[in-house]
C-alpha cells in the first residue's frame, strides 16, 4: 500500500481546475488516479501558502501519513512579494 501526499500552494491545491466543486482536483489527485498501487492520498496544499507555511504547518501534517511519495509545488507566492529574499526560503528549510 503506497501513499502520496501533496504540499504547496494554489497550484498543488488545484485552483483553476475545471472541477472546482469536488476535492479530487489538482495534480495530486491526477497522480493518485493515474499511478497504480497508490491507495492513500492526502493534499495539504492551500491557496496563498508560502514556503514557511509549507515547512512549518503542512510538512508535519504530511509526515503523519508516513508517505511514500511527496509532491511539493510551492514558491510562487514567495517570489511575487516585493520583499522576496531567497535566503528566507533557504533558512526555513
């Protein structure tokens, strides 16, 4: 039994996908449906999330699932900030 977990921002969450009325959207749900043998799936992504949230909030929740595969799609919300500093992301890791 393999598990897949998605961490990240709106891209990982699936904002903009055609089917916004159902939770099974986004790249994680697509991978879960497409990859044989992955019976567990959790998506901890959240629209607007920044890297610090991914590492401080989403990652601990994801580790509770003991995932075999983790998909990380994040960073866009950090880069769009006027005060963006890549060392902040480095140190939050």
